[in-house]
């Protein structure tokens, strides 16, 4: 049998060309197939639209008296964009608000009664 040398003359494939800055990047679904395209992050137009969309979401949140500040809304939007269940996130926010209110109420009762003991 022929002996293969570690310095084989077999050509190595060239790396795929890198995408141009304004060219859409291909996204893959769970099976690795091309699912959709999205604009590249470096695209100033895309960033403008993201900021504009976020401001609209914030305004809707404010009009509906959701009580979400910009950083909190940003986190929730990011979680949704990454597959988080919006209904589950809403439930978590409501529960955290309930717990916070209960803790504040308990703290006020303790201050009113002069009870500084902690459990």
C-alpha cells in the first residue's frame, strides 16, 4: 500500500468568505438549515430601527401603566427575543411585584410597632 506522508499535497479547502458589513447574515434553525436572514449588527439603519422600536414599546408600556422602566423592559425584550415565554415572564414580574409589596408592608409594620428583630 502507498505510504502517506504527513506533508500531503492534498489542498486544504479555503475558508468561506466573510460577509460584507451590510449583507444579511444567514440564521439557522434547530436542524442547521437556513431559516431566515437578518441584517448585520453593524448596520446603522438596523440599529436605528431597533432603538425606534424599543422607544415605541416603552411608550406602549408607559401608556398601559405597566410600571416597567427602560432597563427592565430591555431585559424582558431580550429574554423574549431569545425564546423566553412572554406569558411566563409576565407572571414572574407580577409575582416579584407581589413579593416586594408584601416585604415592604411587613417592613413598615415592623417599624410602626418598633420591632427591629429580623427572622
